[in-house]
C-alpha cells in the first residue's frame, strides 16, 4: 500500500502553507505599512480579529511598531531582529521580508507586463 505525503490527516491535499499566519501578516505589513487590518487580514487569509491579535504579538516582540497618523495606523518593521525559531536564530528577518514583500513587477526575474517598443 502506498501513502502519499501530500495528503493531510483530513484527507485534503495542499491544506498547509509554508508560513504561519504571523509570517503572512508580517510580510503584508512590510509590503504595505499603511494597510488597514481589513486589508492585512484579506491578504493573509485570516479574520480581522486574528490579524489584530497577531499585530499585538508582533508589536510585543518588537518586530512591528504602530504609529497613529490621523485615524489610520502606520506600521514599521524592525528588519534587524532574528527569527524566533532556534534553527534560524542567527538569521535576520530583513532579507526574508525584502524578498517576500517586493511586488512582482519589482522582481528582476519577473516577466515584463508590456514589452517596450523597438527603437
């Protein structure tokens, strides 16, 4: 009998993601520091309540700062902090976030959306 490793205990394929919800929220904050919780939660695929709790966790750990500008929050990310897991504790989150937070059109290997006219 063969067992396929891509099937989870519930029988669903591809039910997991490589990043935790904390990682997704942190990447989205790095991508858009002025985003509303509604936008962050939609991008991360979690509820607004879970997103707010994660932001509080990230703030308490020093990864995120929050400043009120008018009626909106503006977030900052501390790129110099290390990963929290012991296996990556000697690595900083900055390069990871810079890689994941860049927009597709900013990537050097991305296909151009429109070709430039020949001159």
